[in-house]
């Protein structure tokens, strides 16, 4: 996905800076490939573009503090509320969950 294409589909929040975009886009593409069993890699589906852009933004916004709900500065106390992959999966499921792209099985009836 190009940066210009990302800007047309991203929504909410500040966009990823152009000089950092390639890193977050690759991470988002890799996660989408994992979640869709490789089906998203060559897809031109608009939902895949929106999912990829939203996941890239999610990773960018949560980078460095992924899953940390609270910290204490007078000791070593950190509380976690989940991991970044779980949030990215929820985004992918929102965009792609109903179309079969995230189905873990094999479609044996293709003609």
C-alpha cells in the first residue's frame, strides 16, 4: 500500500508520518497475512485495504506501550490488559470476519 493510498483510507487520529509508514505498513500486512492464512496478500478487496490501514495506525498508536494498562514509578509494577496482536485481530475481524477470508479451513468445493 502506498502512503497516498493509506491517507485516503485511514480515518480518525493523526496519520502515521510518511517516514515511518513503511515499517508499520509491513507489520500490518504481515499480521493480516497471518490472520487470513495468506489470503490477504494478493487481494484488491477494499475491506483488506481498510483493515491494513487501521491495523497500521493501531500499531503506530500503541507502539512502545502495547497492552500496558498501568504502571507505577515507585516500584516495579506493570499491569497488562492484552496484547497488540489481539487488538489487531479484532480490527481484522471487524473488516474481514464475514467474508470467509479469515476462515481457517479449506474450501474443497471450488469449481
